[in-house]
C-alpha cells in the first residue's frame, strides 16, 4: 500500500465504495496550484489524478471537494472522475480575502467564505433536513468578497435532494447483515433445552457484530458449557497446587535458617 504498516488506523482514510468523502483545502494558491506552507504545492492535474485513483480503487461513493484560495475554481476544472461535487470560493482572477483580524495578535484569523460557511453549519443539527443547495445559496458575493463557483456536472444527484449531513455532521448510515455462520467449535451442535433457556430458539446461536468484531451469545448448557466447567475445575486445581508448592518452599527456607 501507499502507507507504511506502522501508520495507525486513525491516520488512514479507511473508506470504501459506500463512503461519502469531504475534502476541504485552504491556503495560498494561484491558477492551477495550491501551496502547502510555502514549501510544497499540488497542481490541479495531480489532484484530479488522485481522485481518479480513489474512484478506481473504490475509495468513495460520493466526494465533495471544497477549496478556499485565490483563483480557486482553477483547481477543479480538470476533474474527470464521477460523483464529485466541487465548490470553490473564487473565480479565476479573483483573490480569496480574509473576513477580519484579531487586534490582539495582529493577524487575520479566518477567510470570508469559511466565516459564512461556519455561520450556516452552526445552525445545522444531525437531524436537519437542510440541503446542499440551501447551503451554497447562502454565499453572497458582496459578503464573501468574491464569486464562489460550483461544478456539479460530475455529480449525479440534484443538490435540492442532497442533505448537508450527507457530508457534514458525521451522520452515518449503518448496514446490518444477518450472520448465519459462527465459531467452528459451535458448529453442528444440537443444544438441548434447559430451565434457563427453555422456550428460546437454538436453531442458530445469536451473534452480535460491533466494530468488525464478532461476539457470540451461546446457550448455557451443552458440550461447550460442560467443557468450560471442566477447564474451570482444572484451573482451580492448578492454583491450589501452586499455592501448596509455594508454602512448602517457604517452610523449607525457614527450617534451614
């Protein structure tokens, strides 16, 4: 893979073809490029090719690309992969300007487009029915000091039908699947009814899928329960023998003194 095996899961994009991805870029840039801390840059062609690789490798279902920089629309005009919605804060020939400065530290702290984006998003809850069309219509060129651009020809859905929470707000759709197989040790075991489980169905042991780990809830009687009881007895006997051995050693040491 692209990442070393030592890179933790928290720093990996563990997405698949069911994932909606939001990519937000901001910084200094110009026509067809964005800089990273004045030391590196990425071009619009490199970005387009990266998204195509993600599509080919089934790393997203839909992708929303948002960029805030000068000449911002130049960064998405070479996109060619499907299911991408691109939003930029400024047209070619326009700058992306800050909203206000902090007088105590003497620097500008937020850009105009982001300021009004946050103003809208702060009013959205996880159960909101606000759409992306409503979100994008809030950007007044007079307020953001530039003319935002939207590219939606690669995106299949109507923006009036796309909820803001499809990309913002960490709202996830969970798919549940029936599990018909379980641990091989429990396979083909016919569990008899017991006073504790009488009336319950044992055709298929219950299984619970949580965070890709499978935990099994098995009946309290049957061969597995008997085996577990035997192991518990053996463990108790082993502990008793170890305790006796330690006691003998301590007594021996005391006598030799």
